[in-house]
C-alpha cells in the first residue's frame, strides 16, 4: 500500500473517531463513568464484607460466650 493510501486511511479513521471522542468528553460521560466506578466499588465492598464475615465469624464467637 502506498503512503498516500495510508494517509487517507488514517484521515478517515480520525474523522470517524472524532465525534465519539467529543461525546465521551462531555460531562454526561463523566457522570456515567463515575457511577460505574462507584457501583464497582460498592460491589467489592459488599463482597469483601461477606468473605470476611464467613472467614472470621466474630459475631458467632461472641454470641456463644
């Protein structure tokens, strides 16, 4: 492929990706990204709490005394 064909391909790719980059750079995308991270952290927090409660049943040990 010639250099001109590569430049044309790169220009077309850039023009097709530019609108998507503009949309993802808006504040709405920031809010979506922020809520996805928060949901992921909430899930990890809950799962870690369940695992620790199952591994170290402190409440059961204290209740049996």
